[in-house]
C-alpha cells in the first residue's frame, strides 16, 4: 500500500463487497451515480463542477474536468480537487477499494495547479502535491510530492527540476 492513508473495515466471512449496503445508503449511492454519470458528458466546466459538488466532492475554483472523467460513486465526499487543476479525459479517481477480506477507504487530495492526464487512475488514500503533473495512463498508487512529474505503471516520480526518485 505504500504511503496511502487508508481506513480498513473487516466486515465478515464473505467478500467485503457483499456488505456494501451496510456501509452506504442505497439512495445516496444511486443519487451519486446519476449525478456523476450526467457530469461525465456535460461540456460546460462550471456546470459540471457544480453538479459534482452536489455529491459533496470538494472542487476548487477554476478546476477543469475532462469528458468521461469518473469519480467514486460510493465515497465522493473523500475527493478533493484543488484550484486551477485539470483532470484529463477518462481519468478515474476512487476513494475506496473492496478486497476479499476487507474494505478500505481513503481521502484523495489533488493539489492546486495540477494536471492529471487522460486515462490515469488515482487510488484511494493518496495526495498529489501542488503543481504536479501525472502523465496519461499512470496508476497513482502513492503520494506525489509538490512540483513533481509522475508517469507509468508502476509509477515513477521525479521532481520537475530533474532531481528526485
């Protein structure tokens, strides 16, 4: 899990997804699904952000969310997108994960002035620092420091100044 900040729930003897409705209200999840699905195709950025805020996502001023970006329908309130950040086409941001023996949730924080490339996946419990760039197709499975560039799967991170890991 690297440095992800996750809360764990160990529900019982069956796989953790079987206990979904013990943790989330069915009507709230349906509402979130409908709003997020509509927002995926809305071309007006301000309206799209207003729609997504109805799910209790935190979206900063002037954030731009591309076509078909998908957000967690179960825990959208755990997603925070900073000001002037771009979320690329078909990016996925999730704040939960179901495993056989447990369920995990974690806040996702994307800083200000970030760029999340097309078809990237940001996993639960990570923070992406201000002014960082995530290349297209990257799986973000751990924190990214401010002013960094991340790419690939497995993810490789380097400072935008050329020094880093």
